[in-house]
């Protein structure tokens, strides 16, 4: 608990009694919900992944169980899962670069853009660097069937410094729902419904991890660029988890039939069950650390997209632009496709101010 409070003091959260109590509650909820992550099956890098681009900037650990991705003035780097998966649980312990990180994007995401260029699906964690002394921010997103014009971004702060130690980031994707986790805390749940149609990811996807120069949008709308005086920038990954049904996306055999057993296994796992305690933990996180949600952005969506579950408490905190009434910001910017040939996909060219 002391580490949590020191970290939050370091980020200038300005503790009053209510915020101290809120963070103490999150700490307790994390300790309550950690059973789901005690027995994850991890795999060595070479067993499940291969370099994507910037091979010289990808450094495997001596044990083979981890990898470091570097960004320098010549290139970023990334890796990709060896298979595509029809649903799965994708997870890694990650430590982000420290000090001056403006303009940097570190992404942990699933996509099938290599196979379905005009109708790709995607699930994202994107971590956005900042000026020295300012905290990392991040966003999650979801696309289905190439629906990039209907972005489903949410943006958040963290309750810890992600450059000081490893934290686990996870994406659970099933036929019926998607859950984003940080450590043992679910931070976002998207439940599929019929009205979403093809906007819910449905085709097999690979797991990607990248670090790259996103100077044109990542920090304050591109105001602050990557400063290569501080290079190389290093993101570290270990304890990698790929739990899903490997699938050939071109095969005519129904993936639903081929993966029925693995889908049932995923649905039965503890991390797939949103207990009362987990919902309480998610609510605490979203109340304290989410500063933008598309569900409350009536300028973009006069009618909220069908998967949005409108919370009265959350709605009261946001303006019509989906941003916090006090602090935080949201600016739209044209999307730039990061398509292919060993170049990382960016899920959004949206950004966040410091």
C-alpha cells in the first residue's frame, strides 16, 4: 500500500481524505480479485512469437522468456504471434520507457489487418508517452469489420508509474464479450449484442506488440515530439501468455466448430467471470482514472453506440464531448493508416493532452 500511495503522490494526485480512501479501496479490490492470475501458463518468446520489424532493436532475454523492444532514431521494433487466434486471452507483464517519452507509442493489441486489409478487426492497448515528470496515459479501443470510422476509444490515467516496475496487461476476447485488464483489475468490458452487427471483432487475429514514433499525435496532439537525445527508448515484456484457438483465417471450415472446445475453456476461466468484486473494482477505476469515453461523446455519437452501458455516475462527470468536466481533454485528428509491410498498425490517431 505504501508503494501505491508514494506513486500517486509522485504523480501529483493531491490527496484528500476521499482520494486516499478511493485508492485504498482499489488496493483492497486488487488483492481480492487476484486469483484469476495466479496460475497463468506462460510461454517462451520463441515458442509463440516472431519479430515483426526492427529486428536489430528486438533483444531477447537470456532465459528466452522475455524481450526488450527499442526505439531509436533509425527504427522502432515489434513482434507478432506465430498464429492467428479465434478468440483468446492475451497477456504480458510490461514495463514502459522512463524519463522523457513524449511522442512514443507502445502498443499491445490484436489485429488481422495483414489478412483483411479493408475489413480488419482490432483490440488495443496503446500507451502514450509524455514529458519528463508527466505520467504515461493510455487508451483502449475496439474495431470490427473495418469500422475505423466508428472508433470506440476510452482514455485513462494509471494509479502507478508503469516505468518503475512490471505490471500485467491483458485482453480477454470471446464470442460474447471483451474485457481489458490491468493487473487483476478489469478496466473495461464490452458485451456483444445483436445491434453491434459486424462492429464486434469476429475474425481470427494475431497478437502484436510494438514501439514506434507517433510524434504527430501521441502527446498533446503532436505538440511534443520524440526527442532522440534520450534514445534508445526501451519497453520490456515478459511472462507472455497466449491462450486461444490457433486458426487459419482462410480455411473454409467453420472456426466456430473447430474452436468450440477452446471457447468453452475460455468462458470457464476465472478471468472470464465478472463477479461483484470485479465490477466494483472496475467501477472504482473508471470513476477515478478514466478521462474520456466515446459513450458520452454526443458530438461524435448523438445516439450512443449500442454496446454502451450508460452509468449515471460516469455521465455526470463528463461533458457532451466525452471528456471530464474538470481536466482531461479530447481532440480528434485524422487517422493515418499504418499498413503493413512490417510497420505497426495504429488503432487511432486520436490523442490526449497532458
